[in-house]
């Protein structure tokens, strides 16, 4: 092939351009820390990156859901724990009321039982971050007085929290579950509040037979609360397990994302060095192309 | 007899001068774009029939010709056409990719944020701030969709303008080629070799190959015939302009036929008829799907007792992405509840909205993005490969046509020596004549 000065200059120039392009690419990879600056740099990896990002965002949201679920469960559990303690006290009072015949102390016991009932109502009506804890989806009070009986003011809404891709955990119990069952008809009250009312009335009247009879019902009521607490406990375990997995998953997604999208720093530094040397070599070659010709040797 | 040698030496001097002039012209034009190096064609003069046999009478300058290889021209021009087409298309596809803004500033990120905001709503359906968050996530997604669609529309308009302009420029080049054809024929008629005109025409032909992939046929008369997809656009001194039809995106020959161009024009046309509409339709279809799914799920929820959710997003059919907007401005109108009683803390419909995440929408958007990315990558790679081929063909042609300074120096030296020798020859003959004329017959004087 015939080579002229023009050919050499042009091909050196285009080589210089190529070198500069690669040099720039190595620089921007190192500067941004990203191996993929736009999807077309590597469509398959970009697709994977998009998938991982979406999955990462979902895991972050699940962690938030899980934190919310944990605080719900913890609060509900501690409230029910308080209710159980109070009911134990009520049971002790009932037992001693059944054997004590002094009307003065029985009245005092009745007053304390009523205080315990109000405390339990307070527990049933407690809130979590401004939202009623035991009413399902409904707003307002969980236990409301209604013509001498107690009624459940909420609904049977099930509050679910998604804590992982396929794990949805129920985080609430309702006052109806824990303190019920509430009476359908006013003459047949079976809830814990009516029970306490009955016990208080029996204490005031010195009706020891009723007191003894209601002891078994108190045990049933405490058992109910205990059941709900174990449901909450099981849910707490699921949430905690999911959160532990979530942390692992977030970590592995992050490292996978780094492998997919981030630049290998050591490799990139090497690449930059190589490209820089190559660029300088091309420049040196260009400067030699431009120099000599026969003109220099003719007198 | 002596005068013959005198003339022979003179012809040598003349030829050497022409040779030196040509070398000087070549060196002077070493960096002129499109210049073809020239060579002096020499031959021996007609011999003098002396009684001793035919005797040489010197040298004749036949012609000054261009060192042009039409095979290399044809090869480079076909490569240039391909190169122009792929370059333009790769460039437009890359611009469209920049409009999409993935992975950092694209639609996928906004969509993910929307799903997260629905989940937040499920956590706190009664909280107005959380509801506003959902509305702002919707607003920001729709704004991004509109801006991407707007960017694609601008790109399409730019491409239409470029195509229109390119066709006009190509038509101007047709005129130039026809004009040069005429001037070359004229110059041929007067017997000269119109090298500079031929160079100028070759430059125009190069341009035409890159622009529209024109086919060039050299006719016996010396003029070129140029055709685009088999239809003559320049024949002799007559140029036939092409017209760009904005409505159909076709390039039309006055004969009424749509031509299939090559070169940059083809790249612009392909982008305009395939790439950009494909992107627009893909985005519109995704938006349509998004609106349908979100609205359907939203409508299955309840805003207040026995009142279903209204439409969340609205579009105008035919330009979905450009007209996408959020129809709800009151955060209270978000149907977070699934039960008909619309209990204040019921966030189950928000969960259902968030669950659309696991459906087809995410995957659809992702494949929309990656399919385009794969297209950009493949076209870019083809364009780079074609650039290499074109550069190689260009180097081969430049090597053949270009001026080598070393070579010209050698030419200059050899013609300079020839001139000197011929001059010396002339001096020798002159001295011989001097002896003959002034010194003969003077014996004894």
C-alpha cells in the first residue's frame, strides 16, 4: 500500500481520537465509581441493576413495615400483660371476698374491682401513635357503655403488615378478641367488664355463691387474654425472623448491585494508567510522524 | 543535423519544466482536501527519418493526468453511505436513551417510589401527610412520564427538521454535480484535461454518497450519472430534485415514486419511521397499562361509606404519555379502604395498590428500557465497526490519491537534473555550431 504524509497524519489523528475516547471513559468510570453510566453500556447488567434497585427499595419499605409491626405488637403485648396482672389482682380480691364476711372490706374490694374495670377499659381504649390499638379499622373507643352493658366500639378489621415478599403478618388483636365476647343481647353479658361489674355487685351484696361461681369465669377471661398474647408473640417472632432476613437480603442486594453497577476500583485505576500511557505513546508517535521528510535531507 | 539536437534538448527542457511545475503543484496542494496528485505523461517525439535510420527527436508532453483509482472510489463511497446511515441512527438512539434518563433519573425509580408510597399509605391510611405523599409520588411519576414523552417528541421534530434540511442540501449537491458535469464537458471540448473540475466533482460525489448513498456511473462522454435507488437524479447537466413529504416521511422523486435512500438521509428516515415511533408507542402502551391497572384497583376501594374511589390518573387516547395527569388533588379522595364501610384505619386497598408492584407493570417498564438499551448498543457497535471499515477504505484511497512529499521531492530532483542536463546539451550543441560557423575556413588567415 502506498503511504503518504497525509495518510499517516490522518490515521494517527483517528487513533489519537480513539485513545482519547477510551482515556475519557476510564476517567469517568473512576470519577463516578460506576461501570455502567447508561443502560446501553451493558443492557443485560442494566436490566439486572434495575431489578435489584426495585428489589432494594421494596426491602427498605419492608423494613419500615416491620418496624411499624414490631412497635404495634410490642405495645399491644405490654397492654395485655398489664390487663392480665390486673385480672390476677381481681381474682385475688374475689377469692378473699368469697371468704371474708366483713361488709366494710367487701365494699372496699368492690371499689377496687371497679377501679380495675376502669383500668382495663383504659387499656382497651389505648392508642398507638394516635390510632386506637384494639378497634380493628374503626376510629374511637374500643369499649363503650351502652344502656348498662358494655359494647365493642370497633370492627373486625385485620391489620396486616407485609414484612417480606410473601410474608404478611396480622399485627392487631381486637378488644372483642381479648376482652369479649361482648353481649349480643343486653341480658347475657359475657365480657370481662360485665364480669367485673357482676363481681363488684356481688361483693357489695355479700353474695358469696356468685363470687365463687365467677372465679371460673375470671380464669376463662384471663385465658382469653393469654391466648391473644400468644398470638401476638407468634406474630412478633415472625416479624423478628423476617427482619433478620431482611437485613441479610438488603446486604446481599447491595453487594450484588455493587458487583453489577460499580466499577472495580483497582481494575479501573490500572485501566486509567494503561490508557494514559497509551495516549502519551500515541502523542509521541504523532509528533514523529510530522517531523521528517526528504526535504530535511536535501540541500 | 545540428538543429535537430538543439530542438531535442529544447523539448527536454520543456518537459522537465512541466515536470517541475507539476511537482510544485502537487506539493502546494499536499493538504488540499479532495486533491488528486497529478502526473506528467511523457512519450518520445515522432522520429526524424535520417538516411541512417529513424532518429529520436526528443520528448513530448502528452497530458497531465490525475492518479485516480475508480475502484477505490467506489469502495469508499459505498462504505461512506453505510457509515453515514449507522452514525446518524446510533446518534439519535443515544439521544433518545439520554431522554429516558435511566438508571438514575428515569421512570423506573419514580415507579418504585410510587409503590413505596402506597405501602406507607397502608401503614397510616388515616394520616393526611401520608396521603399527600402518595399524591406527590403520583405527580412526580406523571411529570417524569410527560417530560420523557416531551423529550421524545422534541427529538422527533428535530429529526424531521434535519431530514428536511438534508434533502435540501442533497438537492443543492445534485445541482452542483450537474453544473460540474457541464463545465467538464465544455473543458473536454476545448481539449484540456479539467483536473481541478474533476477533483471538485469527486468531492461532491463523496458528499452525496455520505448523505444519501447515491450510485455513480461514469459515462463515456465524461459526465457522471447519479441515481438514488435506481432513479436518475443527475443525468448530464440536468438535476432532478427530490422532495421530502412530512406527512408520510417519504422521500419522493418527481416521477411520483418514493425512493429508498441510503446514507445519512436513510439513518434519519429509519429513526423517524421505526425507532422513535417504536419508543413512543412502547411508552404509550406502558402508560395505558399503568392507568388501567391503577384506576381499576383504586376504583375497587372505598373513599367513604359505599363510595368507590374515582379515577386516579387520566390520559387522552393516542397521546397517553404526553397527556398523563393525576386527577385527584384532594388527599381525602384516595381510596385506601377495601371495605365498603371505609373504616378510617382500613388501608387494605392501599396494600392492593402497592401489590401491583409484583404484577406486570415493573417488568414491562424494565423491558421497555432494556430493549432500547440493547438497540442502542447494537447500533452503536455496528456504527463503530462500519467506521473502522470506512476509515480503512479512506486510508487506502488517500494513499493512492494523496501527495507524498518524498516522492515529489524525488520527482523535483530528477526533473531538475534533466533540465540541467538538457541545458548542458544545448550548450554543447551551441559550442559545436560556434566552431562550425566562426572557426571553419579560416586556415592561414
